C-alpha cells in the first residue's frame, strides 16, 4: 500500500504541569492541516498555531 503511519502520545497535565494521563494512539496519519499565518515584523515571540485533524487505528488510555 505504501502508506506511512506513526504512533503518537498525548500527555494530559494537571494544573501544576504534572503528567496525569497518557493517550497512546496507534497508526496516526493527518487528514487535514490548516494554514499558518505569521508576521516577520513582529517584535515579540509569536507562537504559530494551526488546526489539524488526524485519523488513527486505535488508542490506549494510561493513568500515570
């Protein structure tokens, strides 16, 4: 098939930035990616944000 997949981990943090839960996705691949907009004249650090969607085969929820 020639398809390329990857695994991904989403870590959920507490209000004190302590890892509480991991969601481990298997065979993840993107199905949509929004556009990036940035200004090279900005004087402050401006973090890029983008909307994206993924499909996956399955997932496991692990309590840490």
